C-alpha cells in the first residue's frame, strides 16, 4: 500500500493550468516495467495483487501534465516496437491499452508519433487472434484521431456525461451490481465512499458546463498545438465566459462530427481553420490580442456516471435500466414510450422461472371517443397505477395542449421485419465463429468446434450491427453466484424481448465481471490448476485471468484490493481517499471491449412428487448433485485416512445417464450408462488451461465398494445429458454454488445449451414458409442457436 499512501491529492480541475510535477522519462520507464505482466507473476502473490495499483499509480503520475503524458507516449511506442522485435507478445496488448488510454487524454500529439502508432497497429493485422482484432480496432481509432484530433475525447465525454447536443446522440450509463452475500460489513461504506468521491470530482461536483469547457479546451489544443494555441489563456477565457460557453461547445461538436460524416482527410486544413477562428473569438473576448502560442493544459477525463446497487431479490435490473432509458428519452416520444414501459413492467421478473404471466383486464369503455363524458380529464393518479409513469407524465403535463384523453388506435400491430432484425442481430454471426450445441434431440455432427468463442467476429468487423444510441454497461461484482444470477436475468430478458420488443431496439448491453471473494476466502493467484481448488468460489474470474493476463493484473487483483482498502478505512477513517475502485472500473469499461462467450445451460427439473410441476432454470458455471443420505459418506471419501469399504457395504445411489459424448472431431456419440455414486459435479468452466473446451465436464463421486477402498472419479464431457435415479431416492440440486438456488427432492434432470429465444422466434417464422421440412429455414440457419453470455475483457483469449 506504499503506492497508495505516496499519492498526492487529486489535481486541480481540468484546464486550470495547474501541473503535477514533471516525471523523468527513466522513472516512467521503470514504472511501466513494474506494471507489465511477467511469467513469474503467477507465483508472486503480493506483487500480483498490487499490479492494478501500480497501473493506476502510473496514470496518476502523468495526469494533468502535458509533458508527462507526451513522455509516456514516447516510452510506450518504443516499448511496443521493442516487444515486436523480440516477439514478446505477452506485453503487446497491455502496452497497447496503456498507450490508447494515454492518447485520449494527452493535450497535443505530434503527427510523427501518430504515424508510428498507426503503423504499429497496422502491422498487428498480420498477427493471430486476438492481436489482429485489437489491432484492427485501434488502427481505425488512430486513423480517425490523427486527422480529426480530439474526436475520441469529445465523444467519450459527451456520451458518458450526457451532454445535450444535436450531433452525437449516444449516451452511456454504468450499472454496478454487487452481491450482498459478499459485500457486507465494512465493504459497503468503502464502496459507497469511493463512488461518492468519484461523482463529486477532485475539487467538487463538475457541472455540464465544466465538461463542455473541457471538450472545447481539449479539442482546440489537440488540433492547433503549442505553436498556435496558448492553453492557460484559453482555459481562463473559457472560465470567464460562464454560460456562454455552450454555443462554442455545440460548434466544436458540429465541426468534428461534420468532418467524420464527410470523410475528411485533413489536406485542406478546413478543421484547423475553423478551430483557429473559434480560438481567436474566445480569447479575443477576454484579451485585446489573442496569444498565438504557449504551454498546453491537460483535461483529464472524469469517471462516467455510475449507479451502484446491492443485487437483492427485490431489485429488477431491467426495470432500473428502463427507468434510465425513460429519463434519457426526449419528451415528444413519451406517449408511445409510456405504453411500452407499462407493458414491460407487467412482464416476468428476471428471478422467476417459467413463462411470462398474462394479465386480463375487464373494461366498460365502449372504445368510441364521442362516448367519453364532456368533462373527462385524464388524471395520472386515477388512470395509471405505476408511480414511474405518473412521475414522467407530470413532467410532460405542461407541454400538453389539453388534458383530455385522446383515443389511440386500437389495433395491435404484429412485429415488423425491422423488429425481427433488431432482435436477431445479436445472434447473427460468422459461420466460422458459430458456437455449437443445441437443444434436446440435437444429434449428428456438430457444425462448430469445441473452441470457446472470443472477440468480435469477422461479420461484425465487416458489417457492423445497427447502432443503438443507448449503451448500458452492466458490471457485476462477486463470486460465481452473481454471474449465475446475471445469466438467469439475461435469459429471461431475451425471452421477454422475443415476445415484445422494448429495450433491444434502443439499448446495447455490455457485460463486465469483477471477481470478489468473501472476506474469509481471499482471492489467490490464478496460476493454480483449478482442479486442485474445488473450493474456488470465483471459477469464472479465475478462467478469465488465465486467458487474459491484463485482466488478471487489473481486475482480478481488484477483488483483493477492495478488502485491503476496507481494512485501511476501518483503521484510519480520516485518511483522504482517492476513487481507486471507480477509477479501475472506468478503465475496465473503456478498454475492455473484447468479449469471451460463456454458454448458458438450460436445466429441466422433475421432482419426486407427482403433484409438483417441473421447474425450468439455467446455470452458467456449476451444477452440483448431492444425495442427502450419503452426505457423510461423501465427506469421508475426501479424507485419505478414512476407508468406507471396511464394512463391506456398497454405498451410494444408482443413477442412469443418457448423454452425448463430445469428441474433438465433432462425431458425437450417444451413450447410455448407469453408475453408483454419492454425488456429482457438472462444471461449465474448464478445470485448467489445457482443457479449455466449450462443453460440460461431469465428475462422478463413485461410491466405494467391497473391492475398492478409496473413491474413484469418472469424468464425462458432454453438452446434453439426462440424469435420473433408478431407486426410490431423490437428490438435491444446487445451481452456481448459490444457496438461494437449491432444489430438493429431485428425481431427474435434463441439461442442454440454452436456446436463444431470438433464434426460436426466427425459426418459427421461417417454418411457416418452408414446405420441404428443412430443419433451419431462412435466416435462422445463419444464427447462433445457443444463448451465450458475453463477458468483456481486455484481450479475449490469448492462446
């Protein structure tokens, strides 16, 4: 924690001209080397835990000083070129993300440096995955930024801070969901204080006008440079303008977006001429003679607006997301939106399995407008029971010319082709990256391999999805239990959207995961073989840390640091705090754009009692079967010194299994066996890096017999399996290690990859026009059949 304590207080407001101390290039180089992941990091627990803090400290060193930022950029590009010469690929992606994070905030970058960065990113296109994917993304950004300086900064601030404008309509919002089973006690005030400090800024709350000033300041400096712009003079002039800065912000935004729309390449200097004219106007208002050259001022990017929730049973995240979308929507769309919102809120709760309930309401309204009483006024308090809609109506009431109810068309339109495409575009993918699997009854050779999908597909690179103006970034914090709940909520959301489109057409979803173990189970370095740590409560986080070293350094280590910060806060409550946790989350959601796809598995549960209806549920990481009467046997089998075979009895329950045996060749074989066992575990996350296959691994706890003095284990790889007890016994089922998702007195289960509701709808629509009995008709054959949960990382999967 020496790095934490050595930090000075946060710097002054962006654009004030106050600079942090200049850091020598040699010190920046040493700090950078300490941040980079190494092969020996896996055995160094303390160093591994501090990696994220070291990266955060490095960026703080260069914050608010243009000289430091530019020096860091030169150090980074030299290190990237050296890593390329030495074929040190493990350092390339961490260096590249650090470089891009610094580029966005640097006041002015010379064209020579832009060219070297662009050429390096372009050479990455010849590398294998994931280097070519990350390289392609950054090549496009650098090419645009080189000819339209300041565009990335302007768009990021505008979207994250919801600045009103008519030229860039995108908005982003971060929803942070924490597991209350993990975040309790001292962790809650630690997180709350961190988010409060982040929201208030370094010197108090930053208003939209201050964000607008930062955008104007950064854009003019990035385009004109120190030869034509005096940063401190410009910053002072912008502060003196007060409310009058907004027209200049709109002008700057319009100028840059027009250049993007026109495909501007910068030969004519139109952009520079217009920004030079704006600079002269701004500075001339406060000074008789504009200053044509001088030092630059840095404009650090504030953290995005974040909403923190404890994900309790009462919280419906999709309703929270709908509320945010409603509050961000324009008032003229209120009428149609409120009806959609009402339909959405009458839908199924994400935590209740089964079909969405249908509501019937008897009405005595004739449906004819002239039958309304002459004095009938539409009052939200009497006509709408939903308080959210009432509040939104009251905001728009002043804009209504009359309060009388106007009759809407009473025809319920069927989903249009545009609606179908909106739901389908999330499942369309390149055949080369399609995921395998299917529902019950799928047989024959698979169309895809067992390799797990990661990164953006080639179809998305060449044919980008329809852009939606609202981006919801959902960050979950906890162990495997919370990612299991996220998978379940996502599945119910997709099922709801397949019935009635609402958010899919308007909001793009991105998922992020920060593994945090309970305090009594500290996070351990991930290099251990996961099969040796059956008690690991963050198996998904451990897997992501294995395949992405930069995720391990910055995100997996954050779970350990949260507990350390909570202890420091308890020991010294008066200690000044910097928003470390929210800073790391902001870095993660901005740089982590390469998803890793995890298949969601569907399980149908049948109980012993004939009067109890079957239940349907989903899981993401783990399913555990336990026979309560053999619980003591299973416990003794784990002790090498105890032998249950001494009594000569055969213990355990007999189960039958019908499954599809997975092979690397894709020639799956149907198998039916019976076995005696005291329990079983089904894992969807691979036990080690060498076994990284996108399938289920079933491990049986074979019962000891007269001839076998110790327990044996049998592993089965499959994607579809049916398990049933052959005796009058029942077992207990636990999903994703969550005590809130336990099913007792179970007789049989059926497991298969969860079908995407969007695929099911498209397949049904195509079957109505298909007469040849084809299995997949129309566009459904190009869609992914299964529903994966994409979790964003920095690199995807590094082989």
